[in-house]
C-alpha cells in the first residue's frame, strides 16, 4: 500500500507499518531524515491531512509532501510524554505546553474559502450530544443545553484541531511541541481546550481538585474567560460521553468530568 509513495518521494522504510481503523502509517527516512508517511482511508483523516497541510508547520508537524490522501510529515523525536508529565506531578506544565501549542495553531485564524467546505462545523459535531440527551437525560441534558447556548453565540470562529489531548501534542526536538492527527473542525476557538480536561486518563481527569486547578492554569495560559471555558468543558464532556455510548464504551469518566464542571460553574 506504500510502494507508490516510497518510490515517488524516494523514501526508505524505517520501521513497521502502523494500521488504525482510519489510516495507515509507515516510519520512513527521506534523504536520511526521519519522517512519517500517512495514508488516510477515512474522511476524517482526509480532512485532517488537508488541515495539516494548511498549517504549514506552524504549531503542527510540517508536511513535507502531499498528494491525494497521502502526506509525508516530519516525525516526532523520542522525547518527553505529556501524559507522563501530567501523571507524575507536572500536570500544570503539561497543560501550559499544550496551551502554547494551540495558541500557535489558532494564530492562523480563519481557513481559506476552499478549505471551509471540507471542515465540519461544531453545530454538526455536537449532534450526537443532542440525541444522547434526549434518550438518556440526566447531566447530558445540561451538557446539551449549554452546548446549544455556546453554539448559538460563537466567539473567535476559526479552524480547529478538534482532538487536542496529551497524546496528540508531541516533542519534535528543536522544532518544539507540535500537534498531529486533527479532526478538521471549524468553530469557536475555546472548544479546542476542552478535551484536556478529559485527559490524559480517567483517574487523572477526575482526581479531586484537578478540574478547578487546570481551569485556572488553562484560562491563564491561553488568555480565556474561565467561565466560558468551564461551559465548553461541560459541553465537551457530554459530547465525549455521547460518543462513548455510541461506541458501546463506558461514559462514566466523561459524565464525571461533566458533573465536576457543572459544580465548578455553580460556585
């Protein structure tokens, strides 16, 4: 599946293929330098590839070559894991690194007109939450109501990564911290910070006092209104729970984050 691109771009395999439900990846070398060849086999990844190309290495891994549903991008160093930082007493540092990276991404602002048609609006992205709230009720109703209010009054609309978490912000050595694997969304910029509060794992995300403290850290690091950030966390946690329900997975952790965000908002 990689042979055409290996020949066309003069690449040498440098590891085993990585197969996911949405893409095929192969570590390679190009002129001796490490890179990653990625073939998108799902519309979500195809959107993400186009967005990575648009970012042109500003806050994201640089795309070296692209053609059709394939991109060749620079490969991350075997450096520090932000998830490990968060789990080992350096949660604030990990959040600040992620915020600084997202700020760089968002500096690109609105996408060009030819890219807008490829991006998914947040109003569409949140449809799963509305369905879940209608069916299951509980805290999901508050999540859905909050999402509707936010989506009706968007601020600073721009192209969004859509899946910012500790595993999608990697150490690229001299190039610093950069994102990979965007979903390709468009909407209010604060949305891109909400997923941090459901990560890097359920135990960390739901630990006592964690959400309130990280809300302070993220709001300060990214110059966000703390109350609006908390509302987006509440909405996003509900959406994450809805996605889990659709996938047959447990929504417990996401629902707990939603409850924590709601409690913090009521203070």
